[in-house]
C-alpha cells in the first residue's frame, strides 16, 4: 500500500504534469471505486486543474472548485499514460482499470487509476471540500508538517493504552503512516512494536519522534523525482525490515522476524528491537495448542 512518502512523491509528480491542464474527460470504469455521485465525476470535463496536494495517504486533485480525492488502498495505483484513446475503456473481467482521466491536448495524455486483485479498496470521491471525505476529516496531524513537534507527539501518545505499532498506523492519530513505515520507524527507534504507547519514557518518545521524522523524510527524499511507475520498486528497496522476513537485519545481521495477524503482518528485528526475544505470535501459538 502506498503510504505518506509514496503519495507525497506522487503528488509532486502529478503537480508538474496536471496543474494548469484542462481535463478533457473522466471515464469511470469500476463503479465500485466511486464513493460519491453528486456531482458526477463527468462534470470535471472542461475544468482546469489547480493544486495537487496530499492529506495523509489521500491524493487531492483540485479542478475548477471541485476536489477529486483518491485513496489508493492496498493494491491501487496511478499510471501516467500518453496517447490515451478517446473511446471509453471496456469495464469488467480482469481489467484493473478503475478510472481514466484524459487531458486536453494533442498528446492524449492523462492517467489511469488501477487496482489489482479481488479485494477492492480503491476509493475515489468528487467533493467541494476535501474534508467532506470522512477519511480525510478524521486524519490526525501530518508528521511532516513543520508545525508538528515533539510536544504534540508526546500529547498524542500520553494515556494511549494501545501497542505503539497500532497507534502509529492509526490515521486519526497520525496521518500517512501505514503498516510498512510503522515497522520501519520502530526498527529505526530500536523499539518493540508491542510496547504500550503510554509506557514510553521521555527519552523513548523523543527517540521515536526522531525516527519517525528521519524515516519518512529519507523515504520522501529517495522517491523525489521518480516517475509514478518507479515508486513501488523504490519503496521495496528502501525498507529495512518490512516485508523482509527471514532476511538479515541491515543494522545487526540478526534474522528479521514476523508476527502474523488475520489480514496483515508486522516485521521486526529481535536484536535491535526486543532484546533478542521473539515476540509471541498468537496465530502460531494457537496452531501449536
Ligand atoms: Zn537488527
């Protein structure tokens, strides 16, 4: 799933290509991806694209007073295309295309929103204000906002009885951090994902805050200037523990381990994060009973 750094890079990429351009046509293909119907997305035709911005993991493309807000979810992606045909694409079957935006001009350029797989989560909204999208209205502060400091972070965690892993990826606490970067931030902070947020010492909170900023800024820096099509590969390359079960930790060489949940998994390094002890894996222990 694209998280803050990838959506940030995508925002910059689209800003360069979209702002100032006129939309020729919006073609919804997978109707299930459309979460709003009034106004219909077809009214974007003829409007000029304004700023492209990010809210957490949401992409927000402004055009003529309306906002096309996109959440790419687990398997959604944006592909920039040249020479898009004027004819509408055919829906159905295994076609991953969900929505096509074609721009005016001789090149027939624009972009496709696609989604692979069967679990559909891609969400597209057309609204007058981005905050009309419930997921945007709920967002906590953005960790890359220059005004987001250690004291604010400390306040978010105080009294929070959940495990820090879950807190970091809760969009209403912090905007933009998901499963991958919460693993990376905790590894950089040398902290167990199971630690209760409220139990963090002042020093640990400061270390985590530092790791949060550094990890995200480094990832944004790596992604900057990359084309939309290259971002996913770059994200994979840059991750130290997430998705690397069984591989050596690049910091200490210990084997990266995994804890599995019903619909996700987390990865961590025992030596760096849990004093060398493997975390209990409930699914595994249940199987062993
Ligand atoms: Zn390690």
